[in-house]
C-alpha cells in the first residue's frame, strides 16, 4: 500500500541539523526503499517553510525533489473541506492541510504516516487508515 507521509515525519528525517536514527526515520527509510512513500505539495511547502539556513533549505529541497507530488484536483480540496466539517461537528480541530492529507489519502487508498496525534481523533470520524510502524 502507498503511504502519504506527513510533514511531522519528513521533518524528523530531513530538517534535523544532526541526523538521528529512531523508529520514525527507520520506517520512513524502509518506505522510501520500497517506493511506497509519497507527499503532496502542501507538505513540501510546510517542510521548506521556516528553514533559515539557505544551505539547509537547498539540501532539503534537493532531497524532496526525488519525490514527485501526488497530483490533486478540486475533488481533493472539496473532500478536505467535507472532512473538516465532519470533524468540527464532532468537536475535533485540525488544520486545512491535515484534512487535505486525509482527503488525498482516502481518495487514493493510501495510509497516512504521521507523528501528529490529532489524526487518531480524525480516524474515529473519517475513513482514514494510519500507517503503523512495523
């Protein structure tokens, strides 16, 4: 199964000044090796935003260029809005990017790999699947 990797996981692997090995980065590495790791443009933008050191920005940008964005269209954005509304009605908050991730993943039968615990709540309301570390 393809896996949509959230900003939180990519950030652990790519934005640290000193690379560290942990269960998140090891799992991401395994997904990359199996060609199962994917991202969307908004995740790419989140990852690159706020990197103050230009050399680090360039390094992260170059590493991400090996991962083409999953193509999105209006159905994905409409789905994200629908998911936002469903969760909001249940008292769950999240970012627009979080719900866009959910929409893209559901539409393309992808699981979501994240460290963001908000997705656990979303999973109770939305038909998403979270990727578990093996």
